[in-house]
C-alpha cells in the first residue's frame, strides 16, 4: 500500500485548517493553566497536521495497535500539540484544557500515561535514539511495514546523543525512520547558533548518511510533496529540515524572543483565537489511513528456564561470564530476547549471546546514551525483551536516559559488568562505585547483585519476566559456585548462607564481598566465633524481614560489606530497612575515597573490604 502523493485542493485546505485548529487548542490549553509552550506548538502545527492526517497510517481507535506507524514528539515541551488526538477523538477538549493538572494524563511533557505516547520525552537528547530502536525493531525483528516519525526541535539538536542516533540509524540503513527537524531558530533563552541556516542542518544530516530534504514548514502543499518523496527513499534514514517560525500565526509573538514557555495573556487570547479562526475555511476532519497489518504476533511473557543451571558447587566462574551464558540460554527460550552492547562485548561476555543469536545482537558502539535510548525504543509496544550491556561505570553517563526509561514505564534490563575495585588493574575510571546509588534512585527498579554463577543465571531469567527497569550487577573476578542447581531464587528474598544458634553478628555481603565474608566466617569459626552470613541477591527490593530477623538473633549487630562507595549503597539500604527497629546497630564496610590500580585482592584489602577487615570488624563489635 503506497503512501499518497499530492492531495487535492480541498484536502490541502482542510490540512491548513487543521493546523490552525491545533494552534487554537494549544493557546487555549496553555492559557487555561497559565503554563506551557504555545509558541513551540505553533511552529510545528502544519508539520503535525500533514503527518497525522495525510502521511501516517494508524488506527485512531486503537493507538496501541502494533501495526500503527509510530510517532515521537521529541520536542516534548510542545506537548499541547498532541491536540492532534482531539481531531481523532482520543482526547476530549475539556481534558485538553486540564492538561498539566494532577487529575489528567496529558502532562507538561508527554508520558505513556496516554495510550498514544510510546516513550516519555523532553528536550535533552533521548527521543531520536528511541525512534531508532523502534525503527530497528520494525525493520529487523518485526519485518513489518510500519514507519517511525520523530519530530525534533532545533534546540535539542545541540545534544550529542542526537548525533549518536543519527550515526546509528545510518549504520543500520533504517529507511523506515524519518526525523523532521523543526527549525524555528529560537531556543529556551535566546537565538540558537545556526538560527535559520537550514542548509547547514542539511549538510550535517547528509554527512551522517541520511537522505535529507529541505522544506518550508509553513507550506502545507510543500510538506505533503516532500514527505511523500521521503517515503520513497530506500536503504537510508530520512531527515526533513523544515524552516519554521516560533509562534507562527500569533501576532507579536511570531519569530520573537522571550516567548518560550509563556502562554498568551488571557486578555489577548480571545482576540488571537478569533484571528486564527478567521483563516479557517472548512469544518471538515480527515480520517487517518489504516495501517498495513503485517506485524507478527509475539509472546514475551512467562519465559521459563529450559533446564537447571549446569554448574556444580566449587566451580570458579566470573558472574560476568555466567551472565553472558545465561543470556544465550535465554535467547533459546524466547526468540524476542535481544542484547545491545557498546563495543564491550568481548569484555562483558555478551559476545556469547552474539555467537548464539547474531541476528538479535545490536552493536551500538561507544555511544552508551544512545544504546539506552535504542533499547528503550526496542521495548515499546512489548515487541522485545531487551538487555543493554556495558561496563557499570559507563552506564552512569546514561543516567538521564535510564531515568526517562522509568518514566516511560518501560520493561528494560541493564547489565553492568566490571563493578567495584575488584576490577583490579583497570584503574579507577573503569571501577563502578556509584552504580547502586544510581539505580536505587530509579523508580520501580529491581537491582540484582548475584554472587555466583547459579544466582546469576536466575537473575537473568527473573529480569526477563519482571516489569519495569532491572539492573544486574556482575563482577570480573572468578568466584566459587556456592549454590546447587536446584536452588530457587526470588526477587526480594535474601539467602541466609550460614547460620547457627550461636551466631554473634549478622554479616551481609553481595557479589565478590560475599566470598570475603565466607572466608572471614571460616577464619572466625576456627577462633570459636560464629557469624550469620546473608547473601542479599536483590538490593532493591531488599529483604528487610530476613535482615531484621537475623539481626535480632545476633544481638542486634549487623556488618555490611560492599564493593561500592558508602553513599547510596548496600549499607545505606540496610540502615534504611532497620531504621525503625530499636537496638539494631549497623557497621558499614565500603570503599572510601578514590581507588587506584592494583590486583583485585590487594585492592579489597587496601580499601577495607577484605576478609581480614571483616574479621577485625566482628572482633571490635564483640569487644565493645
């Protein structure tokens, strides 16, 4: 089913009129609340009219239909322009006038509280990367006809992650992706560097391998012609550079500075609306074209472990390698499991998945922010189970993208390897010592910190079936398998690895520090001192019940040991969990200061989280 070329004269006039109605909706909505961005909406009105009512294919009564064309409003501050959905009967006019209020789901910037919004956006570089993920999924996984359209503001195009996304789309020939740049020359606080030099935008997009068209964004007929031409392009992503004017159609605000984020004064709004209404010549609506229904039916729920883990107690396996093997196994269990990496696959062990399932591995190269956004896009509409893998330290540069993933209510999994000082000789720049703090701050995030290969495999399968953001923290050193293949793991349930009626102190570890705790326990037992040992498995949610019960059985004494800075880590999570319990004391052993290169065991000892330091801490508590 081909996209239509030029509409007739009446349809062109209806599209112009619909653009003006969008302006009016935006003015009314922002004026009603004395808040919002009517001028940013006005610059994009013709673009939105032509996209939604001439170019895009979708079912207006079923905005979540997997066959629909996708749209991302990357310039999220222009959320009132989503009044396009008034014209397809999905938002009532009264709801639009209550936008940005606590009762309504049309917020100040788009979020998936609305069924036709796939990802949350603002103006800081995430939208185009998410569009890349949607387009990649459509082209290579769904092999479907739907297209992805992304409206990009010229202000946010200064963000580096925009150009990461442009490079990604070109690398993978995403010819089902169209980015429309709304070049209105004005930013948040003044004029933008390129102003209306649209030829420079064109050259930059072309340099990144995109087929690029220039158009007058105010001219509906020209937009129809250029957007139709764009749908005919093969083997390259398409950029449309549209010259527009902020505040278009609003006297004294059009192309004027100092109007960003300011609604029209109420005393002027009625006159402005009447002026725009006087330009409307029809009272017709246009029906969007139906989509081509060729997206495959899929199932990504209840993915089961096909066989128990194959390790035996005593095997020495890095949890990072166990994670790579588990991903490959998961890929055999469900053909919608995908893995993304940022040129670290030979270190993170994600190359194991690539060897087993090369068609479902996405190399994002050294562009972690874009990798996260692409993964977000891949998971929209429930099309894939995505795992994004890189060094834990490198995920910190993508915190904003991860946070927006949570706001987007997405199900997305992150794997961070090379965590803590146990990395060894790689130097502090590679040592993630703040990643737990980062992910603990993410709403509805589940954090797995497995301590051996068995628990790592369970973490991967649990993450695949868990809603929301998941983070799996893996380590580089080889550690002994301590659980049997029959052991069961649950989110929010810790393991009491050692316990005795004579236990004096509860000691909590995770990952490499659990093995230091076990070594300390053996040393102390030879001195007649028994300690209770807990393996947390998940840091969030934390098994507060097991921790409190164990603490009360050991004289209210807890020691936490973590390969992480104290701020925001395991110790602080445990302190919060027991804060309402009287007579429980927590001693925290964590990495203080800036570490340095060295052998793993040397660094664990130098920074006070080795078995030797745990023994000393236990004895100090008992002496006091």
